[in-house]
C-alpha cells in the first residue's frame, strides 16, 4: 500500500514533481540542493493493491493525455490504451480495480466527476458513476479488497469548522460521503485487508497526528500515532499483515523517518539507515505476508537527490539500506513486493514499452550483540498517553508481541550490483499503461513552531480497546 509524505520531493494527487533523468546507481553529492522548482508531470503508475493491474496517463499524439492499463497477473505484462472522446487533463487521477476496470477522476472548477473505463474491442467503454461538488477531491490508495475506491475532500474552509470528508466513489450506490472527520486530513494508509480501517494524518488545533477512521462504524475516529504531545507525527506506510509501520516525526528534535509495530510495547526507532543527508527517501511498497515477522518485512524506497533518482530497499533486521540496480526506464517510485520477497518494478523504454523487472535483494545478516539503535528514549506509559495501538477491528496484538532486536545502522553508500534483475517484457505497439499514490506532501498539514530538543516518547503500547470491540 501507498501513500506518503517525504522531504523536498512533493506529489499532488495523481501528479508528481520530479526531475527527468535515467534511473541509475546512487551518485555522490555534497548536499540536498536543487530539489525545488521541479517540472510538473503526471505520476508514473498506479498499481492495484494485489498487483494484478496498473494504470497511468500517457501523452496523446494530438496533445493532452489518455489512460492506459497494464495487466500484470498473466505470464507476460501487456498494455491496453483507453482513449476517450476527448483528451484528459494532466490532473486527472486513475485507480485500477481488481476486476480490470480503471476508475478515472476528472477535476473541474467546483466539482469532480467519476467514471469507470474498460476496453471494448477497438474502443473504450465508460460507465459514469456521478459527480461530487468538490474541485479538490483526492484519490486515496487502492483499497485492499480491490472492489472499492475512496477519496478525500476538504469541507468548511479554514478555521474551527474545518473538516475532511471521506467519499466512497465506487462500491456503493454512486458517490456517497461515508465519514466526516474534524480537522484537515491528508495521507492515507489501510490497516486491514478488508478495507475498513483507514489511517489519516490530521491537523486539529495543534500538531499533526495520525488517526484511524473506522469505516465499518460510520467513520468513528480514534487516535493511532502520538510519540510526544508536541511532535508532528505522520504515517507513511503500513503493512496490515505484520503490523510494521513507517512514519515521519520531529520527536527526535528534527524531522526523521522511523519505524514501529502496531501493538508493540517498544518505542519508535529512528535508525540512521533511514536518515540520508543528501537524498529524500520515499517508501512506496512493503512486503506482505510476514504475519509474525515485522523485522523481516522488506520495504522499497525511491531516493531523490539533486543528482538523480534511484532505488533502495531496507528491512528492520538488516544493517544497511540496500541500493540494488533499477531497470532502465523504471517508472520511479512504483513497484510491488511478492510475499516471498521478490520486488517487481515496472518500466517502459522505446524498445520495451511495457515491462516488469523482477529484482532479488540479498540481505546482510545482523550481528548478535550490536550497539543500540539511535532512538528517542522511551517514557513510562501513562493512562492518558496515545501511541500505536491495535485499532478496533484489527487482528489482536498477539501476532505483534515478539521483541525486536536492536541493531546498528550504517548509511554508507554502495554501488548497486548489476545482477539480480530478471526482466519480463512484451513489445506492444501502443506503449504501456499510472498511480494513485495517496496524498500530496505539498498539501499536507504542518505546524510552523520549532520542536523543542529531543523529548521522551510514549512506547508503542496497546490501547485498551477491548471494551470498544464488545459494543
């Protein structure tokens, strides 16, 4: 799943700010410079939650854009163009569904329209779903079930009446508002496989905190992430199977990326491996199926610097941030992990307009008694604290209760190996098929005041939610 806010490189709905370059190994640069004022173009790809389909916008011959769909669950990937009567605008957003149809969100002044696209012989069929009176509708990441699509829209403008509406665009009787959350919400990550528990980053009269929206209970809101009372804490990525979460917080005294486990009693850790001084890290995929092993969950990152963009992988049990070679033409920031640990990266080149590279990552074994990981020291739990509980309706904390080894972290760069990539391509004359990454970082809430010196965070304890389950 995806959805994510990072340093400097910012996204907006189905579009992305990035430099044009060929993916390569990590260059050596002296500092994070030149990452502002980048050109605006559609995001590379949106992959369905199960990895079966993908979709993107590509330039039309006569100007404008049109959607393309990739089929990824067969023996070979292939692409199908889905041109409509008129070219699409670059701010149109796409989301592939599990049945092969592609939801398209078209924004206009004051409203947004929603429809389903599907191939019909030589043409494109479209099923209109309705419209929403909001020109700022933003698609959420694909729901794990593959049959529903959700979006966020602001309500009430600025001030104390500000709120965020959660819309069900597909999967019901037309677009309908299913939740209204006080405050300004951004981001978006699913915490269960049923598509019921949605985590959002919310600003409400104070720092940004992550909350859980229970769509099975009419949009009931409960806190999820609060490292310190005054810190800005945002959820970047979550794995429903293992409970592994990646987050960004200024609790250490400045903005850092860290990790934790839902239901764990251990504090959030901020390893040096996830703190790159000369690049911005954006997690985009996490390995599923690691039910009892959050430390073994692999995470894929896009790394951006003034000198280029490349691929990185990491898991909590490893000592280093690995930097394997990405395929030429990689649609940067997109990919899908299989449960057995194979990373599948979509790419498009003039010679192979629709392809998927299968990357095998070798992991370095951790040491038996390493020095402690740099982390904010834990504080004693209090009755009023809120940390990373197991949300109501999620799997019980028993599967996340094992202790996590503390290991040392090394951020030294390494030249990515040239081997380890298996390419699967199909030559298609019409090119390839885009992304509904969650929320734009440029639009995410952020409080201006500086955070104080390093504080003592609340451990990742289980909240007493059993009473709620009994209701």
